C-alpha cells in the first residue's frame, strides 16, 4: 500500500536538453535521489518514454522479471529491451544528468522534454509526445482493480 514516506517524485517539470544530451533535474528530484541512498538511479526506455528507478526498486524489478521461467517471445523481447537499455545515471555536481544517446533515440526525445514524477520513480517524455497524450476514461479499469477515486 502506498504510504507518504514512499512519495519521492511528484510534479511535472518542463526542461530543455542541451546539445550534449544533458538535462537539469529539479531540486526536489535531487533530494529524493539523495534520500534514496546512493544519489544514482537506473534509467531505461519503456513505452515511448524513459523511466527512472531508484536502485532498490530497479533491483526488485529486475529480480521479478528474471524469475519468469521460459518466457514467451514477447516477454523475452520486453526483457531484452527493458534490461538491455538500462543505464545507471549519476547527476553531476550541478544536478545535471547526461542521457545516453541510445535512450534518447529509443524514447524519441527532442530538445524539449517533460519530467513527470510518479511517486517511487520518474519519467522523461518528449514534450510534444507528452502534450499529445489523451487521458481516457479508466473508471471501469479502476473499479475492476478495486480502486474508487472521488473527483
């Protein structure tokens, strides 16, 4: 169950990548990384965006995926992409990260990006792709999962 102490990355931040693929992280994200232990994180591409995991969460994710015995071809491809593209990232002294070209290409990132906090991880989207996302009615899926949200 989600608890307040797990609330690490919240909010959206518009940023510009420089010509070297560097990106300035918001101070709240840097604080969350420091609170997570090493100050580093694992970055991988997933579903047209980058996802950043704290080291403990990344380790748990990898262990769960590796426990799948005789994965289907689809699952094997998913595993190869998710784990194969992953890179450990350490912010520099100014709070910047350098996104490897393989991840920039995989996520289709342009100069303008959006950082999106999703509690125990954060995502990096191409700004135009993020702006084009249409939030659909997921009431039925939420209800099927036993989740009731009052708006």
